[in-house]
């Protein structure tokens, strides 16, 4: 009988001890973050959406079309279209497509990039209404000068060395629009130019817009790549 | 409780019941085919393979550099350990030197990962027992802090890709070490909190004491490793019995189960292990040397010499082995994983037979099986 009593006393004491801990807890500041309202502080090396840097000083596109990222990608989600320019005999980037639906965000492409062009940004809100919209082309991938300088500073990447001399005028942000126009001038690329503009602002999730703009962009790039192959 | 049921003379037909693969308490997709006599389990057949992702085959079809990014998926709760096992096996073949700072960083992140893995186990185990304490509440608060630290050093919360062949990927900043110190300073108090709520709680004691007794000989026969076998009182921890890395230089103890190896012993073992890991993190921080972090250049065409290598390390679930055959190219010729969860799961039927159905989850939770680790 006394054994039962001591056991009961002990049990009640233990339960009360647990309850006290819980009660003290309810007075503490909540540790949960209410995500859509307060964004979590992300470290600079967070592996989010992939993007392409421009030179923070000169606004030149940093990609040299070496295709190392394309080769190292375990998911084969990067597709680079480039051609050899007849004048300078150098590789010129035409298009850079990343299928974020396939990407597993391992960050290997960013490690092998010799010019620190492709980086993981802190952006992770990429939800969209169609699979096609997850295929980002060069316009959607390229960061602005301000964003690039932010990531260069945050990730502590050394700034790219200035080129010794400039044989030709510095390439604009998206050579895809500037260059292939001379081969086949059709109305299509001009159309996408105007339509793709809103996509540059980083995370505007407007379903209706993205849907309509995704389709012409794809057909456009398709024709371009076939053009390139036929060359 | 079970004895009461067995002494009644009620005759019932045996019934076959499928538990899982979509059962919330089976920690993934395990299917248990139970043959029940009333409430008593007469026969158990675990059906595995629902999560098979051909990890070994994928490793043989990717370059070593690419496969390193995928290893964390073998056991997603202890990605650092799977990376470490693979790196050890490859370094054994290649014979490259690992700088001391990389060694200490490896031990540091591994012990942090051990704590985070045990914390998730604690949460899910108590959910299995029916307590609201677990899953989203107390242990997950500390786990979030650890995952934030991992995110800062490796880039992601669970798919780290941090430990590489030859060293580690990134040298953390001094501010990161300060954050780890802050965590280790307050963590023992947090464990005290869990223990105040759970350890001596009469309901938890009723559900765990004397339930699922894992006999020493049975445990050894089945090749059970990790805290499950240490709960039975067998001192088998590779960090002590076959030391690797810098563990011989560190001072720690192996907690053992005090009773006969029941569910409560395995629970206690893990709680004490978390305290030891916390202690180890502090030691690593104190002894952290300066210098290089990788003895091998991390390039896309990473190659190792031809040969065979096997490494075994102590993961939170037990002995994790990795066997690699390399023919000198940038791909491995053969990769083989020895997963602790797979071997620990084998002992489940012998623990469950003769127990009521309500004990299944208590016993299953206590041996800490991660299904991706079983199926890989």
C-alpha cells in the first residue's frame, strides 16, 4: 500500500514537473517564423535559384560559353547555345537555358564556373503554373548590375579583372537579341523582346503573363537553335 | 498487458493486416504484414523497397564529383555521415592526405548532424508513442538552429554536399564558430527540458519499460549496430573500437543501456549520446587548427587511383559502410552501401512477435529506422 502511495506521489511529481516546463515555455517568445510575412534571413551561400552574373562594374555578361556547367550538371538541365563569331573568332553566347524543374540545386555548376558567372541566388520562390515556365532563358536568368554587385559582395567573390584592351565594343547584356538578327530578321525575336521585359523583374508571380510569354519565347529559341545547327 | 490478453480463453481467428506503406507512423514507406491473434502479433513480415532509388547504380553512372552531390540522399537525415563514408573509402584508395583542419571540421559537422538526427528521432518517437511533445515542438526548435548553421556552411539544410573527397568544401567564417558555441552553450539545458517532460513521465515509462527487449545475443546475431545495440549493453561504437578521423584525439564516453535493452534504454542511450556529441563539438571548436581545408583539388574531372576501398563509420543509426572499386577513371566501377537501418530493421520481427499491436510503433520507433536508408 505504501509502495503504491509513493509511486503515485512520484508519478504526480513527474507529471507536474513536465507540465511546469511546458507552462514556462508558453511564456517565451515564439520561435516560429511566419514565413510569407517575414522572410527568413538566408545565408549568402544558400543554394537557391540559379542566375547569371554580369560584371558589376561594366555590365558585361560574364559567361564565356565554356560549357563547363553544362558538362558537370548531374541532371543535364543546362543548355547553352553558342556560336563562333566570324569576326573575332571567339565563342559568343546566344542562349542559356536552365530547366529549374529538373535542377536539384547541388551547386556544382557554380563551383566549376571559371568566371563566377553562374551563381545560386537567395531566391527560392519559383512556383509557377506550367512546366514550360520553369525553363528560364537568358533574359530571365541574367541579373541586373545592382543584383550582381550585391551577390559579388555577399559571396565575397573577387571582382573580374578588367580586360587589357577592347578590340570590339563591349557586348550588351543579352547578346541573343543583338547578334542573330543579322542572319534571319523576322518579326519573332522583336516580339519576344517586348514581351520578355516584365520577366526581368525577379519574382513577380503573375500567372496570366508568364503563361502567355513562355510560349513565344520557347518557339523563338527553338528556331534559333535550329538556325545555329544548320550553320 | 499482453499477458492479461493471453490468459483469457477467448479464441479468435487469425487476421492478416497490412500496416503501411502509407501509414503515418512508419517513417516513410514501410509495409508490415501482420498476422494478428486478437491484439497479439503472431507473425510480422516487413516489405521494403518502396523507396528504392538505385543509389549504387546511379553512383556508377555519374562521375565521382557528380555523385558527391547525391550521396546525402542515401540517408537524408545524416547526410554528413554518408558523405564521410564515401570520402573515406575514396581517400583510402587514393591515399591523399587530409589536412587537420578538414579533419576537425568533418568531426564537428558530423557531431552536429548526429544531434540533429537524434532530435528528429526524438520528435517522431514521441509522436509514435502518442505524445504531442514531439514532431513540431521542442526538439525541432533546436534542430532548426542546427539546420540554419548547416545552411550557412554548406548551402542547404539537409542536402549538404559539404564533405568532399580530400577535405571539405567551404571554410566557415569565425562568426559561424561563434554561433556554434552559442548553440552548444544552451543545448544541455534544452536536453534537460526534454528529460523533464519525457524521461520519468509515468505514461512514457509504462509504454517503454520492459517493452521490446533486445537480447544481446539476438542483437549480435542480426548485426544490429548503433544506439540500438548499445542500449542492450554491448559497447560497440566504431569511434572507439575502430577509431577513424580525429576521434582518438577527442575525449568522450560511450553511453550504454543500464537495464536489459528495452525501448527505454535505447531512448536513454540516444539522449546521453546527444550530450556526448555536444561535448565533442566543444572539443572540436577548442582544438580547431588553422590551415588548408582540402587535400585534393575539387574539379569536375576529379579522379582517384585504381583500387578498392572500404570504410565504416559510426552514423547516428549504426555502422555505415561504403565499398568503392575504382578503375582509375572519373567514375567508380562499383559502389556498395552497408546501411545501418537495413540491418537494424531485420531484428524487428523478433522484437514484435508476442507483443500487442499498440507496442509496434514504440518498438519500431525506438530502433530508429530511416526508410530511404533501408532501400537506398
